[in-house]
């Protein structure tokens, strides 16, 4: 399998409003990891040892870490963009325990569907950062630490698996009607004869608070 070079980490841009080109409505965009894997107001939300203040949407801020307590993920975030074919770049194979934020979409906590991707496995590592992503359950929490010092807290709505040749771009990245949502994406399904996974696991989550 041909490996793609990793995109450079996004520069820290504290205080700068990030208005990346959102994926919402980009129905022509192919956003699948084609070759990335082989073999309420005023309330507080309980989240591990801390409480999160309720929030509707947050100001844009580059994310730098994702924490998912229920599947023991605590990973730094790199960035990915699009390759010349309009396909999302693969996370860096050299850093299988890191995840990556899709830098051309919203930042996590900003309105829209922000995306974080990660390997399930790699040719060298059997269990990469999102190996257990499909085990997440409804209402479990996801924390995304951001460059402005805040943490966006999301709650899982559903976990679905979609064949790569029928990936529902609009369902995953379409209009969120002003809400801040998050998508976590990795490979899944079955292995093809050339040892690639034939599907993507997608976690759908919504912002429920901030720390």
C-alpha cells in the first residue's frame, strides 16, 4: 500500500478567527479514508472528574488533543487536509497513536460538523488510536482540548459503519442547522483481498458543554 506523507501541523493561531471552508453542503467532496487502514441552559454536564458548563457553540479555536475516557483514548491531534484528488489525506502512519483534525472544516465546538480522523490499525501497529472507536456508546463523552485553553465536551449520539463506496457525505458532513457537532472517523468493516478495510466507522456527537 502506498503511504501518503503527513500534512504539517497547523500553526497555533490563538485569538485568530478561523473560517475554514466548511464541509457542509460540499456534496461533491469525497471524504473517506480510502487507503488509511490495513490489516440545556445553565445546567452542568458530568464529565469524568470535572463539570462542563453548558454551551451551544464556541468561538473557533484550533484543537490539539482528543480524550475519550470510555475507550481510553488520550491523543494529540495533528492536521489533515485534502489531496489533489479531493480526498481527505491519511493520518500519519508514523504516528499511529495520534489522531488528526480535518483543518478545512470547522474547529470542534464551532457550528458545523468538525471531523477528527485516526487509524484503527496500521501495517506496523495492530491497535492504533481509534482501534476501539466502534465500541463507543450513546451518551458517552468526548473531550477536545483547544488552543484557546478551553475544552469542548461532546456526547455521542450514534456510531455507524458505512461502506467506503457508498459513504454518505451529506449525512456525515451536511448542514447541522447551526449546531456544533463532531464526527470521529476510522476504518472498519471487512478486509478486502488486498488487505484494506472496506468501510468507515463514524461516531456522531454533539456539543454539550465546555470546560
